[in-house]
């Protein structure tokens, strides 16, 4: 495939360019790539080298993204490219996010039409842009998402939310749902462990929930000793309640030792349960745990009468007990179904 010119950049002096896709604002010299590895300056122009690539496709339960309130019980065609605009030391997908294009093996030239056709062939009502952060290949996402829309297939971003206003306003009109990582509630954590900044992420979350039609769920990977202190969890829940309300689902998921944090222990299931209880006691209505076996922690309960409405076993939906998105007690549940 011919190189595809990137969106979101401006030329600078001596053939450099300024990438305006994410708040990192990389200044990229001729022949160099940005921090994400896949946006490359060639001859003073920025190219999107992730376009037309994939590290492989999977048909996953949508609960694995995780999304519990968007097309529950459905499958989703999932894929990613390589590179990332964050540098998380605890990355759970580092073999993808930290590989450069020339190291990736299973990539092949693709078209947007072929990706959508794959979703159709596998009877997936939606496509997930995931594994690495799809923000960095937003141009490819937009082109696939446009064709998916014509085929009545939904588009899902699984992202850190580290993106500029300029780019998000062009990408998200084509997106139906997003799972955004809220990795912690302190900038110290974001700065030291991810090489990015908290405020930009919070800004994206508020914008998505309050200013767009995108369905949003949050994920917080709970890392022992780094972001699991009850004071921090309290602060995070307070921020959510104050800024985006009590109905945005949040998933507290278990960390497993990986990448540059192999000596940090896995999250004890008890920590997740405690965190879930804390969040629900403070008023969040839809709180889940993930990466552990916990049917209770993965069930959707009615916040009014406490009836179990959607029962899940790992990523499998066992039962859905709703009539027109409403509990039998009359409580409306925020769920998007086909
Ligand atoms: Zn009820």
C-alpha cells in the first residue's frame, strides 16, 4: 500500500513537523517517527504507517473489551496495529504496543472494506479498535468506521483517551462506544508510569460523556502499591460522581505482572471486591470487577430493587432479565441493545 498522509500535523522549520494528534505534541525530524512509532516524517510530511495494517483479528465477546452495557452478549471483531502513544510500564499488551512496524509479523495489507466484510462474515454487530491505542491510527479508524456505519455495524474504541481536541472531534463522530482507561487519579502516576498526563485524559472523558453520543465505560487497572490506596479510590469515585454522574459503568480489573513491572504482585481479588463495594457505597450504580472469576462482581444489578438483571460468567452472558431496558420495578437501566 502507498504511504498514507497523516491528519493532524503542521510543518515546522527545516523539514520538521509538529504532530497534533495527541497531547504529547511530538516534534518529528525528517526520517524520524513520533513516540508512537507509526507516525513518520518523510521529507517534511507526516505519514500514517499503521494505515492498512493489523496484528491479527479476533472475534471476542464484547464483555472482554470490557463493555457491559453496550450490545451485551454479542461478539465483536477486534484488532489493533502496533505502537502506542503512552509508555505504560505495566502495559498488558507490550508485545504489540512496543513493537515497531518492521518487527511485527502477522500484519498484512488490508482495506477498510475488507475489515468490514470480516465483521459481516463473522456476524459481529460491531468492530473494536483495540489492543494498542487506536488514537494513533485514527485515520485508519475513521475510514473503516465510515464503511462500517453504512453496513449498520457499530464502532468501538478501546483507548487511554490521550488525544487532542482537534483529533477527537474528527474521530468520535464515527464511534458508537468507547472504553476509556482511567489509570489512576493522580498526575504523579500518569507522569511516572505512563509518560502522559491525567488532565488530558479527564478532559476527554468529560467531553465524551457530556458532549457526545458515544456510550462510555471506564476501566481502572488496579495495581498493588501504585494506585490501590483507598484514599485514591475515594478520590477517583468522587471525581466520577462530580463530573460524569453515577451511571457510567466502571470496571476495576486485576493487574498481572508484566513488561517493566514483573516484580509487582498480581491484584488480590479481595482488593477488587473492596474497591467495588467502596464505589457502590459512594453512589456509583454500575461497578464491575474484571480479570478475575467473580460472578457477583460481574453481574448488573438494579440500583433500585437490587434484582440481578444481567448475569455474567467471565465474559459469557448467562441471562438478561430486562424488558425494554427496564427492570420489572420500573427502574430504567442504561443499556444499548440491538
Ligand atoms: Zn429493579
